[in-house]
C-alpha cells in the first residue's frame, strides 16, 4: 500500500532487491555466524506475516451513490425474455424489447445493464437512444463509470427525454401524396406512430409499391412502429387486385410487418399480462399461383 | 481355470465420481489418476460376478483383485484400502476399459481376501501404524531438508533468474517432494510460476519462498507445536487424513446454509468447495469434492440449500473442511440473519485465520460493502465500507460490473473468499439480488 512507514518500506525494498540479486552478490545485515540466505528467508518470513494479514486492505472512500430510479422494474416474464435475448446474436428483438419497456414505463433491471451496454458498444444496430431511455438516470450513472462505454453513454444521453413524447400527428393530405412516390419517407416520421400514420403505412404496404427486394425490411420497420392494435387491420388487407410483382412485394411486406407486430404483442403481454394478444393470422409471404380466372 | 458360473450377478458399473468417493483420502485419489494409463496394465479383466483383476506396473508390478464396494486386495505394501492401484483399476472399469474374461490363475477363485476389506481396515494395528508413521516422518524430514537447501540456493543465487525459466526451476524439486511423501509442498511449489504473471512478482515470490521455509522449520519442530498447529503443518505438508478418523471427531450440529460454491482446477483434478454457514454456531464449514476433468463434480449439496446436519471437522487450527455426518429433515425456515460482516470484522477474522494457519490461502466471508470501480482502467476494484476501510478485489477474467450495477453505489452483501491477494467475490446475496419469481433468491454471479 502506498502509506508504509518509511523505515519498514526501506527494509522491504532491501529484502526484495537482495533476493532478486542473490545474497552471493548483495550484502545483507546478517549477524556474524548466520548464513545470509537463512537471514534473508527468515526476515522475509517476518515481512510476509505483515503483508499476509494486511496486504489486501486499504483505505478508500466510496463515491456518491447513483440516483434513485422511480420506475418499477420489468416483470419476471419480461426479464426472462430479456435473459434469452441477450444471449442471441440478433439485436432486432432486443430493440423491440426496449421499445415495449419504454412504452410500459419500466426501466431495465440492473442485471441487464452490463450485457446491454456491452452489446451497444460492439454494435451500432442497437438503438442507443432507446437504451438510454431504458437505463434511466441510475443506469446512466452506472454506465459513466466504464470508459469503454463512454461513446454509448454520449449517444444515449444526447436524447434522453427528447423524441420520447406523444405520438406524431397524423400526416396531412400533401404528405400522403408524396408518400406514394417515396415510401421511405414514412420511416422518418417521429416514433411512435399515430393511428392515422399506421393506416397510411399499412396502405403503402398493401399497395406493393416498395421494390420487391426491400419490401421485407420495410415491412419489419413498419411493424416495429405501428400501434399494437393495428394488428387486425394489417392482417385483414387483401392485396388481390394487383399485378404479380406488386402482389409479391405487398405480401412480403405485410408478412414481415405481421411477424414483428406479433412478436411485439408477445412482449407487451410479458410486460402487462392483461394485454392479451389477438388470435394470430399470419400473412402468407409466398404469393399464391395466379388462378386461371385471374390470368389476363 | 474357474468353472462356468451360470448365475450372473448384476453389478452396476460405477461412475468415476463413485470410484473417487470410495477413496480413503485425497492422497490416494490423486495418486490413482496417473495409474489409469493402459500401458501399465496387463492381464486385466472382469468376471461375471463383478470381480475385477489386473497387474499394474508402477515402481514394481502389483497384482490387484477388486470386488467393487466389497473387498480390495493388492500386493503393494500400502495399508490403505482401497489402495491407489485398486482405485486405478476401478477407474479403468468406470471408463469401460476393463473387458470381460476368465481370471488368470493368480486370481483367487473366492475373490480378494476379506482381510483387506474396508471395514477391517478400521481396526488399527497400533505397532505397525507407529512404525509406518515414523518411516513416513523420516522420509518427509529428509525431503524437507532438501527443500530447505533448495530454498537457500534460490535466494543465494538470486530470484531474477526466475523471470525466464520459472517452470524448470520448480518441476524437479516438486517431483522430489512427491517422492518424499510431501504432496502438499509439491502443490505449493507448482503454484509458484503463476506468481510471475502478477504485479510485483519478486515480493510475492519471496513471500512464498519464505512461507515454504517457515513450513520446513515448523515441521522440524512438529513434536513441540500445539496440537492444532501441528495438525495444520501436517495438513499443509500433505500427510493423509483418514476419513474414518475425521468421522470419529465430535459432531457439530447445526442448520448449515450452503452460501456459495467455488470450482477450481488444481493440477489434474477439479475441486469444488461448498461453503456452509452454521446459523447457531455462527461458524463456517467447507465441503470439498474432487473430480477428474469432465467427470462432473459432486452436486449433492446445492447453493442455497439448508442442511440440518452434523458435520465433522478435519484436524487443524483454522481448518474449515468438514465431512457430512448424520442428517435430519430441515424443520425450520432459514434464519434471515446471515453471516454478513463489516469489513473491519473480516480483516480481524483473517488475522486470526493466519495466526492459526500461517499458510492459509482463503477464508469465506460475506461482506456488506460498496463496490468501487477503478479510477483508471486496469487498476484493481475494491469493496469499501462507507467509513473508508476497503479491500482489493482479486482480478477476475471479467470485471465485476454487474456487482456495481446491483449496488447502485450502496452497500450490498457479497459472498466470496478472502485471501492474501484480496477478496474474490463469488455471488451477491440479500435483497439486491432480487428473487427469481418463485420467491427464491436469484443466484447472481458478480461478473
């Protein structure tokens, strides 16, 4: 320890240096008639007795404790799901979990702080702003202790409080017109979406206007943003009056959105058992072979 | 050749764990493992009634005949039953390496003579035992004298040479200590090279060599030491302790709570330490079990379990190891008042521990303190009392961030092992660990 009595400190240094060099080369103050090696081993034994007892003890005042988080912790079912998710490679469902946690007004349990911060440090796919919201002031207090997480903390803190307010207003008519040309603009709307925005989004999916290749990813993003009760509307659309390419795109997008929304229902139920998921109605993603009547 | 036997007794093949459990002491357990190699066994087989036999070529060739769980016979001079050769044969049997066959002529048709059965071994032949003890003592004395000359040579020629060839320094003298029947000393010696990987290794190495010199000196004066300290010295040197002798010690009755468990790999063996807290005696006890890597460690006492049991302590001051004796159903709910202590109290207990056993390497403790992360990366973590007393945490593969998370910067109860290098946290106790939804405490690892 740093505060050794100077005399004892000097003796320590002498013993260790003498042992390093060897008593053949370094004189030690052994009394006449005593083997210097024996003297060294026995003096080291006395020194050892002191370090053995107190070597690991020190004086250190702990810092200020973290702020209190008034939010409740997640219920056991939601915790159990997160236990599984942190072991999986994919971050998409993790993101959904954080979204539902924020919607339910609960924070992260402290045992999940470390694995999630580590995940966010290694991968930018996890939404750091949402992680910051889920960590809350106490979780961020914790994260600030580890310099390895400083980039995550900066990104998380930049947005705590912002963008987490009420649903975005319904899009106006001008918006709707432009969306037909540029569906990706939907995704720039502030999150979470209003019922009106959700209606528009489902319409865009059902119209099959997103290129077939991007339809699935687009559908997943829509599924992550629409309110939960959009499920019935989403699974009821029938993209039948479309040409085959548009229909394939529509089905791929709707199926992907349904899958994500269904996963969110599962999470919502875990956070609040009174929220019972509707009956599942998966959207077949492979377009049916056109029947003979439908052929042009 | 024996005649055909028509009735086939069903002899269930033992697991490696069962074999190791049948060993009379740790020394035989360790000694048996290197003897399982196929190249040193010949004329080995098993009969339809479960009889096992084989010739084991060690320092000489010994004839071994075993009836698992019943009787063990070996032509070696060891008085232990089963001896290491019989254990090695059992281990080979457990591994499926002993095929069926007809016994050779040197195997008695009636099986091993019952004169060497485990039961009868407990009736000691006092004169022979005294002679054997004196013989062993002389062997150990000679070995430790040699060790002391080696220790002197190290500080005479200088420890700087260790930096380059630590293993070669140690292996020869460690093997010599095994021959001198001082396996405990051999284990300490084999632990030395690992010290060189740590900060301030010259101090630590010198401490360790000084500790070994102290052990040599203590062993020379063994007959003049108080009984407890003498037992500690014998245990550190590696004299075997018979299970029967431990079970003959007076029982300590209590409700024992299994607070934590620590596994470590120690040479060729995996060891598990299950730490028990007796709530009435307010004392610690430790169940030690061994397994060959991969065989699976004893799981009969799980962390969190409460046992209403008698335990029998191994001899020696500051010795925590016990054997479980009689057990009864647990009638009361576990007490809420746990073994948590403030840091200063644990420091004091450690000083007493070291006084009782100057070679102590660990002591169980539940600290109630605040985790403090390092100010700069790479520096040690600490657990600190609000008053400022603090202990360094032993470096772990993963940093104990979950411990800080669970605490939120406030005192938490942490179970772990206290040792010369600091406190090794094992798990979090108390309310901070929360419950798993069924009301039982979550077993939260600290890293």
